[in-house]
């Protein structure tokens, strides 16, 4: 998903427009997580970018997207860019530490 969301609407308040953008992104995450995993994959992971424009987009964690949208609303931006790309993820085993060392 690569999309520029506009926060300006002639009839809707900016809070409702930002809520709609958050909901659309959340639905994208849910839709991607429902896809069947390949045999050697543990889970779906996501690479996310957020910025005022596509050129200014910086890497963020998926859990920080809503906070970034709220910050864009607080800065009174007219639009923002979000990029979310699904990738495969692998669990790393827990490290066992000896108590003697």
C-alpha cells in the first residue's frame, strides 16, 4: 500500500478524515495478515514509511503509524504519505543463558 491521504475535505472535519485514514490502514494490515503463509514462514511482518510527501518518508514501526497521523493533524498538514509493505517474518529462538556465567 502506497498512498497519499488528504486531510482537507470541504464537508468533513479533519478528525473524521484522519480516523478514516487510520481505519483504511488498519484494514490493510488485517487483510494482509489473513493471507496464507508460505510453509517456511512464521508470520507476516511489515515495512512502513511515513512522511509529508513520498520523498520525505521515513521508516516507522507499524505501531507508530497512528501517532504519526495524529502528529500530522496537530501540525495542520494538508496531506501525508504512508507506505506499508508486507514481508515474511521469522521467530528467532530464545537465548539460553547459564546462571553460572
